[in-house]
């Protein structure tokens, strides 16, 4: 019976902590929003593909054409695509606010195994920006190849998509805020319960000490 009375009193006292509950709910919602916006914002990867045409002059049989690109050739093309000249030209063409050194860290050039295909991959928080950069680098690799390496055997076979993907908050904003609010409300209620229980225990202890003191005074009288 005493437990039921305690629970009833705690439920009744929750209204005294309504500001605390609302405050925790708002704090939880704001924290989730900040995490998704600034901390856990996804990075997108966009990839365009180049084909290295192998010269067939001097090869009597088509079967003698190598199935895989020469690693040294792949390395040379990778160095060209990530060179300061090409990166600077891509920055100027796309209008992004990056230095060649910063863009260099975002670009990866790789060879598709057992093929003459090169992947140019760019990573960025904006899918549209990543796509624009990688397509610009592919175009520059084809157009600048002769000037930088005296070769003209690159062909673009696939371009990256430049379609923008809505951020999580724009796509599911109401759902995210609702989850944050519910979670914060539950935490706020738990905190209020703990605070009220703590206050009740303190009050009970004080009353018990007063009762004992009163009993001692009565006995000594």
C-alpha cells in the first residue's frame, strides 16, 4: 500500500517538473539535429570511367592485345589526373572553393581489375559537387592528355551523376525531430522521477530524524 501511495505521489508531483521534461526534450531534439547536420553528415562518392585504348599497330593478332592495362601506364595517368595543372583547371571549371592540395585528398584514381578502365572517384559532402568534379577531371584528362603526356588514347565511357540527394533532415526532417522529441521526453520523465524520489527520500529521512528526536525528548522528560 505504501508503495502505491509513493507512486501516486510521484506521478502527481511530475507537474512540478514539467519545465525540466520540456527542456530535456528540446535539448535532445537539438542535439540530434546538430549531430546529423555537422557530425554525421554523409560523404558521397561519385565515379566517372575512362577507357585506355591500346594501340594495335604491329600486333598481327587481336588475341595478343593485353587484357589488363600496364600498371605503369595506370600510374602515369593517375599522376596526370591528380597533377596540380589538372586539379587547378577542374577547380576553375567547377567554381569550387578548394585548393589543389585539398582537392588532391578527395580524388582517387584506380584501375578496374583485368581491364583497360580507369575509375576517377571524388568524395564530397555534396553528391552534386562530387559528380561535377569527377566529370570535369575526366574531361580534362581526355583534353589535356596530349599536352601533358603526348597521348591521345583516353575515352570517357561513363559519367558520374550530378543529381543532388536531399540531406537526411530535409528528407525525413519531421520524423527525425519527432524521434528526438519522444526520446527527450522519456529521458526527462525519468530524470523527474529520480529527482522526485530523491526529494521524497530526503523528506522521509528528515521526518524520521525529527520523530526520533521527539521520542528521545519525551523519554527524558
